[in-house]
C-alpha cells in the first residue's frame, strides 16, 4: 500500500525570520505592527495570498527579550506562537515587555519558552520550554538538493515584479492630491484598492474617497464585515458619482440610491428607476413648497428678512421634506433668497 501526506497539500508555506530589532523600546509594538502590515501589502501586491491574518493566511510568532543596556548580551526570549491579528501582535509585545520587566525587577529568571496569546484575557500563557538551536541536532537532509540562485536570476525576477506598495502609495498620493493623514486614513480602512478601482471606473478620487471612507465604512462597521465584502462594487460607486455629476441626483438621493444597492435592489440606475429618484427642477413646484414653508415658519422668515441666515436650514429642510428630498438645494436657496429680498 502507499501512504500520502496531505499536510498543506498545494499550499506553499513561507517562513520569514527577521534579525533582532534592537533598541525599539516602547515603540516595539508599533514597529512590529508596521512590519507585518508591510509584509501583508507586499504579499497582496504579488498576488500570492489574501494575507488575511484572521483567516490564517498569515500568522506571526512574536519573540520578545529584554536586556539592561544596549551593550549587554541579549536577554532570554519568549516566543508567542501563531498570533493572528495586527492588534494581537502589538498587544502581545506590550504584555510580554511588562511581564518580563516585572519578573526581572523581582530577581526572577525568564524561561525560554513558547507562549500563547489569549485574546479574551489580553495575556500570554506559557507553553513548552524551547531549546537553543544547537539542541535541535540539525543535520542535512540527503533528499533535499542544494539550490543556488544566481544574481542574474534575481535581477530577472526583479524586472518581472509588479509595482511595490510603497511606490504605489506615493504615486496615488500625488495623483489624488492627498495629504499624509488622508492616505493614512485610506490605508487604515483598507480602502486603497477599492478607491483606485472606483477612480478607474470613472469617478474622481475625492468622490470615491468620500463614499468608501464615509457611508460605506459606517455600513461595514455596523455589519461587522470588511469593506470589500459589502454588496456594492467600485463600478456602482462610480455610477452614483456620475449621476450626481450629471445633475440627476443630489446628495440625499445619492445616499438613498446607495442604500438601495446595499439592500440588493440592483444597480444604481435600476434603484433610481425603481424609486423614481430625480431632482425636482420645476420652479413652480419649488416655489409652492417654499411658500408653504414660509407660512408654517413665520418667525424664521422674519429672521431671514432681518439678515439672520442661520435658520435658513429650517426652510430648506421643510422644502426637502415636501419634495421627498428631490429638490435641488441650490435652486431652493435661490428661490428663498429671491422671496426674502423681493
């Protein structure tokens, strides 16, 4: 008979072992989190993995050790295994620094061991004692041949590489006219790909960013899903932006249209036709709605006539309600100002 080992069948495993990062101090959690996010971005750019930590595509073994000074020998390290979130990595390092520092202050030793992060208690727990490399008694595997990679092959592979995340971010930041803070918000929301696809579909960067970081981010947070898992595509968002640019939708109707898409009512154009969303351009209808708002709010009208424009929103709101949000706000304001001055 034959035995077949299907362990990780068809799924290559890459393990990256870094050199010790010295002198990180209290920035160690931040540095480790940034490093892992950079790895995730590169892996996605190469299209070799979704790199979702929560799904097990990528994990981290977090090694932490303390020493009294920069010229002292490395301290005994702990290795917290299989941490599966960026926040978990940062929290693990924070906890291990505090734990090890407390033991050293009390004159206790640090065990060289594997540990496990407990998300519920926000602590690590001891696993098994870990030996030094010499104790593993490594020996060459006769079935594994030596692999020699030439410099020419490395250069050839580099030439085939896609645009790397840092270069891409810098390019898009310049093309879209974003500040460092705005780009950071996009990256934190994991919305860069979605915004870029929306721009490619015809939307302006500002409009695409507004939707994905605003209304759609709130919807994703409320449902506890990723932005890309929402039932709306970059092409849908670009279509909504076009309807606004063409003067067919105002902000309120656009929001209602997006809500319809998210409910599964179809494309933006189908939602607009289904609900008969359209901006009211009939000045007669707008004037009638303004007259009704004036009659219902005489005190507001007196304030507007005296030059106090603060309550203007009351009149505009009443007109919008009367027209089911379909009146053009600029047209309403023009009619209101004409009647006040007239």
